[in-house]
């Protein structure tokens, strides 16, 4: 039997031991990644199904896409692996309702990078994982962290019952009172609007978005922004130049990495060159109450390096995405603590299947108290 790890058992070992047919729920890039992991673990998927409205006689990886009812007729017992992501309440409820009747998992496969958070990865990084856990300022954050590490190992969506906080990107633990907001990964402007609604005192906004198509929507959606606005059609990075990304238009774009060649990644995704810029180039000021949001699809480490002067030179608080790379959940808290050792760190997740909306909040301290409390 598979050994217990961090209070749970690894999904891939469980699937192999059970030997039940493995059925994918959903198609696309997520399913491609799960199929690749299964093959690397000596397993294969038996079938693929989609929600009834999406079944039109199509094939995926050589298998006809079925309805769940057809899968249930075909197999007496089987395991379902959710192979797509969604934050839509009706979609998440559908997934939960299926999980009440069948064995369902939502495997944690990395959005960016090649490292899978499996048993080997956990043991290779256990010291860092535990060191990062001790950095969090409250018991709630440590509980969320523990549940997310277990989820990454076992793929069970029941962990989200303990982790999820309703609401938007910005947490109540943030202090407010910001004069400047820097949105690194602004997409179409939804988080710009959220920041202004929560912190109307913001006077200046700097927003980065690398996708030309999405950038056009960002321009349109921020045309009546009440704050002084600087829009940058580039990816936040540690220097000004270019980098290679998958062509996913905004939130589906990720850093392609060294494996990209011939216009595609090794998984077959199209790639493109995008402009990069160091945020420090646009934040040449000192002593401002500053909020920076990092959600740059796997380039968070580089974006933090390119923002370091602004981070340490201002009254800065941070919101940092922790879900793109398997190592982000522990390496980015360790990095932020190194840069801002006196800040209080918190971790939260908002509703999403799989765990794609995990954020780290770095909040300033003043006279031993956390600002905003």
C-alpha cells in the first residue's frame, strides 16, 4: 500500500494500486498534461467524457468523447480525473455533484514548468516546504497551507472546503491606504477595477499585460480610470527585452521555457515572443504607500527581481500568485521573506477547481502590529 505523506497519500500511487479504469473529465491542454503524467507513471487513461452539452461525436487522443452516463454503463467502477479548470459556480457545483457519486480527483499538474508535485518532489523539497510553513503569521494561513500541500499530493477537492475564501483577489488582511497600485498581469482590467473599488484613495496605477489582444481590452476597460494610469504592453520581468511564452491570450499564457522550439513547446502549444520590462523602470519613486500584485503566469520570480527596488524603497504590500509552478507555494514565500523580513505573510485561496487561485499576501508591520488590524 502507498505510504502516507503529510497526512495523505499520493494520487498517482493510489491510482496505480487500485488498478481501476481512469477516465478523464474534459479535453484540452489540461488533459494533455494529465495523460503525459499517467504515461510517465506507467498508466493510461481508459476513456474521456465531457458534459452532455459538449459531446458532439468528437475524438480526443484517439478516443471518442463520451457522456458520463455512457462511462457509467461501460465500467462498473472507475476513477475520474478532472482535466480542466473553472471558477464558475455552476461548473464547480457540477464537479462536486459528480464527486458525491463517483471517485473523482482534480490532479494538480503545473500551469507552468515541468515539476510535478508528487511524492518524490515533496521529499526533495520537504525542508523548504516546512520552512515556508513557519513563515505564516496566523494559524488560519498554516491550516490553508497544509490543506493545499495535501491537495497537491492527493488531488481531492474536499480540501477546498477548508481553504476557500469567498471574494476577489485582494484579501482583508491587506492594509489599504495605498497611493500607488502596480498590477503585474492586469489581464482585461478586472483587478484594476477591484483595486479601485476597495482602495479609492489610489492616485496612480501602473498595469502590465503582455498579450496584444488582451492589452487592447485592457485599454478599453480602463479608458475612464479616475487615477493616473500607465499601461505597459509587456510581461513583467527582471530586465527589458523579450521572452518566449505560450500563446494563450492573457491568463492562459505561460512562460514557454527552454523546451520551446520550432514555434511550439514540447507539448505542442504555440509559442510567441513578447516584450518584457522591469517594473522598476516605471516605479522610480520612494516612500509611497504601494500595493503590487504579481500574477504573471509562471514568471513571478523574475517579476519580483525586476521590482525589488520599488519593493524595498516604498511602504509596500504584496499580493503574489502561488499556483503557476509546483515550487511556487514554498519558494515564493521564502523569497518574499528574504526581501521583506519584517512583513507578515498570509496565504489564501479563492474558489477554483483545481487550486489555481492561491495568493500570498505580504503585509507591513508597524510597532509590532499588523497594519490594518
